[in-house]
C-alpha cells in the first residue's frame, strides 16, 4: 500500500503544500507573496494575512495535482518552527483541523531539519550518507550542522547577526535592487569582475558567522563613491555585484572548510534559498575536488522554502512512528 503524506509549510512568506508518496513528490505548490516586494522585506502581519488567503487553494491544488483524493492521505506534516509566529499559526491550525477532520495522524516538522532532509527526496540524486556536515543558508538563517542521523543534529555554528540571504538582500537594497535581491545579484555578477572592489571579511571565532559588518562596509563604500560620482552604481553595477557576491561566498566557504577539517567529515550538504546561488554551486564543485568532498546540492525548486521538504521529513517520521498531539504549540524559536 502506498503512503501519501501531505506537507504544509508556512513559516515565513511562502505558502506551500506538497503531496509525497513513498519518497516521490507528486506535487509541490508554492504561493509567493508578492506584497512584500514594495516594503523591501517581509512584513509579518501581511504574511499571516496572505497565508490565511492562500492556504486552502494551495492545499486543494496540491491534492488535485497529485491526482489523489484527500481521503487517501495517510498523514499531515506541518512546520512547527522556527519562523514568524503569525505565519506558523496559520499552517499549524489548518493542519490540526484537517488531521482531525480526516482522522489521520499529525506530524510536526522542524523547518531547519527539513531543509537538510530535502536531499532524501527521490529526485534529489544520490542520498547523503551519515554523518554529514549540513549548511543551511537562507534569508532567515545561516547555520552549520553536524547531522548524525535523520533526527540527531547538532549545531556547530550560526550567524551572530544577519543571515547570508540578508547580506544579499540588504546590500541589494542599497544599490536600488528589489527584494529579494539575491537572485538579481547572482545574475548581474555573471558580467562583473569579482576582484574589482574589496569588502570587509569579518573575524568571527569558531564556526559562527557575522554579516552585519559587511553590510555597513558596503553601505559606506557606496555612499562614499556616489558622493564622488553620482552615477557610480550605474557605471559599475556588474562589478559591484560580483565583488559583493565574491566576499559572501568566500565567508561561507572559509567556515565550511573549517567545519569539514574539525569534524573530519567530507560529506557536505547545502540547502536554503541562498544555495540557489550559481557561484556557490560552482565553488563547491571546485572545493569538492580540492578537498575530496562528496557534495550534495539541491534542485533549484527545493532550495527556497517549500512543502516538499516538510512532506519528506514527515515521511521519515511516519516510518519511525513519530507523531504529534494537538496540544503541541508552534515555536518561532525552535532549535534544530
Ligand atoms: O530559504 P528562503 O526561501 O527563505 C528563508 O527561509 O529565508 O531564502 C530566501 C533567500 C533570500 O534572501 C534570497 O535573496 C536568497 O534566498 N536567494 C539567493 C538566490 N536565490 C535566492 N541569494 C543569492 N543567490 C541566489 N541565486
Ligand atoms: Zn527556510
């Protein structure tokens, strides 16, 4: 008998639903919230309102695209945290109600674990072997984790301030790019010289990160240059983007090399929105040869927030009989 899991993700600004059957994704729908673009970042209250509007149509579409009836579902997996409280509440309340209505088990999922476990979906290529070093780089998180098994994960380091995605997005805003600026910086960088401008690399001990100093350094640099030449950004856009991207990727790679050396682990798994970055993907391949790493890079559709990763984690919990009760509350600061 096949097992059908419905995954629901609503931790930030994407409402997503996915149906998974025995490791295979049958549907993975994501409703992006365009409204945040005009504010230059995610507005929590607007995000929860949009989730409220999107969740029923997105779940309905995910079920119909999977070509099943909702009564065939075996369990519902939802994001318990971390994330924005109002956003998490929409997904968790909906999932609890549907689980009661269909009389099927409920499974809570840690969003950060799910980002890493996305690599166990069938169409993600060879599955990583344990233990591995996982790096989650997104708009909300930058974290290095030692993953011993599906549910035994230990944080080795994290950002002390901004996330890697914020370094892209906030710096992009300074040069007039729309939120989220990461994908645009990636595109513009392809035509630029990564060594044209030098930006600050922070000195942070251990495996932690810091990106706020770089953001300030970038802002001051641009302001100074614009005072000299008001068209500085326009005249140098490609080189500015390539140089900024270069330093962000460098900061990430330094810590990744350190993590691999310190743990003695050479299986490296990356995930999160920023793992879509083409330069990171390129450098990881170079490093895999140089350091004898086995690198796992997700498909583009599984990098940004998606419910497929929630459904996958749900399936792994289902197989291990790990279920949740209805009293479990959402946790915006849930640890890995
Ligand atoms: O994982 P995600 O969808 O949401 C969070 O949980 O934060 O990540 C979104 C982040 C944004 O900061 C966005 O700018 C960044 O991922 N991003 C990229 C690229 N694609 C998305 N950053 C750099 N290069 C990209 N190609
Ligand atoms: Zn995420």
